């Protein structure tokens, strides 16, 4: 006889055991006694209870969660998947998205599943499928590779979050943003056009006032352009990739030297470093160098150095100007709310900050007099120059991080519940 029982140790502690009892038979086939063998299965029972609890939570979550085999067929789905699909869970098992979703979106999802299986890493993406009963909905989905007991990928696990309302609000904000920028550009072109006419017809203080209007108008147009770049960066789906720093620097610096022939820009990039970053990295480096030239004083010396620092490549831009004010640094990092006493713009640096963040890196501000320790510190405006360090991961470190994530997922994924 075999069966799980609850037993008690001498200490009074209870434990779960699997017990096998077999008779001891004598020569005349008479039962002379019994022998019992117990195996402590407490941990197994607790693990099963945790898995059951985990499965119960997963099945009742409002977010669709599913386990699919490598060919895309559903193996496990929760109640939310069935609700969106308009099909019972029992009918969904063995089917796939093509049975209830518009075909173009189902094709895209199939491509995502194939990518996760082939690359063995989690990916996050946004799609807007159309369902028979719920119409079009927008989802942000994170899909993970699922591993069997042998450590081989046997499917994918997807966790989907319905962001339809959020996506609609973001769409409305983007439309409003485009309308405002369109009107700003039109109005500023009108202002600048009239200012140009006045400049030719004025002298002395009046002419200088007109020139101030022109300079301020051009700054506003430039500010609107930087705002557009940030909005585009935050709302697009750029993904990091392997990029060579040296060719980016050569192209950016060449263009800036033509645009600012009277300014000195030195480059120190001793090796052909590669980084793992989004394509907007080129614009970010151009922004840093342009900022150093424009705001670096009357005759700034601007230098850019590139070096390897552990698992990162650091692109450092240094100038001999007055330094970057603390308020602008905080505005760039978004660490302070806008108040009547806080009015830093820092949109160009904000763009660089978001490029670094989307690339898995960081942006650091220092002083030209920094001690080289790498510690972040800020100085007053009278400091001799500014140092802005753009820290980016190497392709190798990004790959190691992805492998570590895959290993972690394989260890914690409950094999039956997911």
C-alpha cells in the first residue's frame, strides 16, 4: 500500500511522507508481519501547493497569460485569454491565434514567437489585434522562452497587458503635440519674416531689439524641434543594436566642423569600439557636441574621448566653457518638477538622457576639474568647463545580461503552471 501521510517527529514537528507498507510472508504463506518504508516528501508537497497557488493566480488574472508550444499551439491559457477570444479554454488548447484573431496580427505574433524561440530571450512588443466580440484592442506583450526539464526551449510564455485606453490617450496627446508644433512653426515664421523686414529698416537700439526677437524666435523653433525628437523617441519602437562608435563620430564631427569652422573639436577614439544602443545614438552625440560648441563660451575647445570601462563604453564630451548649471542637469534627468523657481529647459540633454536610458546606459555630468574617480559631482557655473559622459553597454555585456535573464527564467518558471 502506498500513500501520502502526515506524520509527527519526536520534536512535535509534522511532516509529509510517502509510505509503502508490504507484508512479510512466512514459508506457509502466512502473514507474519509488515514492513513500512517512509520517504519525506514535505518539500515536494509544499512545491505542489505553491504551484497550485501560482496557477490559481495566473488563471484568474485580468491580463491574458498563455503558454504556447514551439509550433504556436496553446498548451495553457488563463480565463482572460478565453474572454478576449470568445472561446472556452478547453477549445483554445490545441488551437492558436489564427482561430479568433485578424490574420495580419496573428502573423506578426507568430513572427514574435519564432524570434523568442530562435534567440532564446524575452522580447516586449505592442500590437493591436481585432477580436470577434471586443473589437480592436491594444496590448503590450512580454514573451519569454519556456524550457523543459532538459533545459531546452519547448515553447513561449506570453503575458499581455491591455493598454487600449492608455494608447488612445497617447494618440490624442501626439495629435495635440503635432497641432501645437504646426501652429508654433507657422506663427514663428510669420514673426521672423516681419522681424527680417524690420531689421533692414532700423538702426541702433531698435535694430538690436529686432535681432533679439529673431534670435529668440529661432531658439523657440529649435526648442520645438527638440521636443518633437523626444516625443518621437518615447513613442517609437526603436530597439538597441550593435553600432560602431568610430564611424558615428567621424560623420558627426565632420558635419559640425563644416558648420562651425572656427571652433576646435578634437577626437580621441583609439579603438573601433562597438556599443549596444538604439540608432538615435548618432543624434545624441551630435547634440552633446553642438551643446558644447554653442554654450561653451566665445572660443571653446571641445573634445570627445572614447574608452572602454569594464562592460561599458564611455563617450565623454569636454569643453572649456562655463559648465552646465545644476538646474539644467536636473531638467535633463527629469529629477525635479517644473515650478516657478525651477525653469531649466535642458531639452537637448533630455533627448540624450532618454537615448542613453533606452540603450541600457546612463548619462553622467562632471566638472572639467573632476578627480578622475568616476564619481558624479556638479560644480558652480564658474567651474572651468563641463564634462558629459555617455555610458553605453557593449554588445557582449548586453548578450551576457540576456543570457543571465534566460537562465533566471528557466530556474523560476513552474513547469506545469506556465
